[in-house]
């Protein structure tokens, strides 16, 4: 006997299976995108760094091997951070900021050269058995501290003195220490991350305009000093002096032009043979354009856009304001660095030295990016339908 349609039970809603990431597609998809970009990055890094490594007298795989070790540490950090309830970080915000500020201070003190040597004219790294870049830790510290403090001060944002001003006072300490490295581009990123979080918490646009007008003379002066003036010269004279100040940018654009639609092929790029400085780091986006072509560039951009949009969706589903602000800050960390790095490669911004997340060589940045993604997953696990919310 055939059952009539009205006798059949209504279909149950489709649900994703239970996993260590919790129920729902956001965290699982974010993890998949992360591994995809990481794999793409390791392949590109090997191609971009092999010639440089050989010229240094090292095996061709030395940089990608180091990056793979950093990726393993980063993945472990992601798992640990994702497993910790994100609300714990609210209580650790001040200690985290204090530790990162102390590490930044060690980089600039005149008697700490033994552990913070000058490399390429800058003191940005601590060598204490392992090499650590404290400015990368400062990015996460600023996000966590600003999110936790904004929750407590949300009612005061209508007042500049009681709202935004206290944040500026605290931010000024790590931002100044980072800039003293010298590393103005990272200092700007740290400040931008803080501003994005407080803006999302409800800070007034008029206060941001006032802040911009107040700091404009200082920023202008900083851009005319030392290596920053040279980078501005490179940016402004890239057309009039292509063999001098504009050499880096010219070679970067040549790489993109050589790639065409589909690229010259993996490992077939020519700019890495000494033509393009820092092909495995500051200008790795240009190497992607050369070897993977316009198609590869578009695919990579879409992957980043997907990661950031998922991060903002996680923020919108967070069970409280701290989780929302934390997720916004972590998603913005990926977005800001990717945009600035790509803008440099396309001659749309002065050289910044910022890494392309999960792609450029640099283990400190790689690990911190994984930590940010772990924080996003921690928030996602506590969202409605997330695993932690049902325990």
C-alpha cells in the first residue's frame, strides 16, 4: 500500500554533523579556507625563495621548511585557542597587553642589543633561543584589550574625554614602541585595529575626524624622516625614476604584466632571480601575479574575502558584545594586512613591509594569524548552534 503524502512525516531540517569545531558551517569553512590559503602559500613560497636560498648557500627548501615548522606551531596554537572559551581573554586583556608592551620595550632599550640586535637597520625581533617579533603579539593584544575595555565603556563613547581619549592614551604606548623599532607601517596597523574595534563598539565618527586632524601633522612629519622618506620617494617617483627610487615597484609591475591571464607557470617566474627584492616576503603577491596570473590573483583575493566575510558573520552571531568585537578585530587583522600588502605590489601604496597573511615568509606573523583565526573559531563555537552553547 502506497502512503499518501499527508501520511509522511515532515522532513527534519538538514544539520551538519557534530565535529570538534562544533555544529555549523562557519568554523569548519573557515578552517578549510585557512588550510587552502596556507597550502597555496607554501607552494608559492618555495618557488619564490628557492633561488634566494641557493644564493645564500642554503638548500633550496630552507625557507619553506622553516615556514612549515611555523605553520605546525600555528596550527597547534589555533587548536588551543579555539578550545578556550573566548570570554577568558576578557580577563587576560590587561596582562596580555602588559606582556606585549614589555617585549616591545626590550626591542628598543639601548642595553638590550644582545637579545634585540639591529637587523637591516631596525630592532624589531627578540632572539631568545627562538626569534620573536613582539609587534605581531601587540596586534592581538590591542584587539583583545580594546574589545574588553570597550564593553565596559560603551556608555561613555558620546564623550571624547571619557570615551575615545582613554583608549588613545593606552594605545600610544605600544604604538610608539613599535614605531621606534622603527616600524611605522605595523604601528599604523596596530592603531587601525584598535580604531576598528572602538568604532564597531559605537564610538562617534566626529571623534575620529578630530583625531585624524590632530595627528595629521605628526604622521606627515614621520613620513619625511629616515627610511620612511625614502619609501615615500619610491612611491612618488616610481614613474620618473624607474631605474632608481622606483625600481622595486617597476619590477613588481613587470611581474604582474608577465603573468598575463594564467601566469607563466609554477616555478617558472623570472623576477625571483634577483630582479624583485624580497620576492618571498614583501613582494610575494607580485610573484603570485607572475606565476599564477590574473586568475590566481583573483582566486586568492576571493579566498581572503571569504575568510573575512565569515569572520564578520561569526561576529554577527556572537552571544555577547565582547565576542562580537573580538571577532571583528580578528577578521580586520586579516583584511587590513592583505589589502595593504596587495596595494604595495600594485603600486597603489608605499612599501610597508607587511606580510601577506598565511603566504609571506615570516613565522611570527604566521603564528599570530593562526591565533586570530583560533579566536574567531572560539567565538563561533559559542554562537547559537555552536557546540559550547549547547553544553
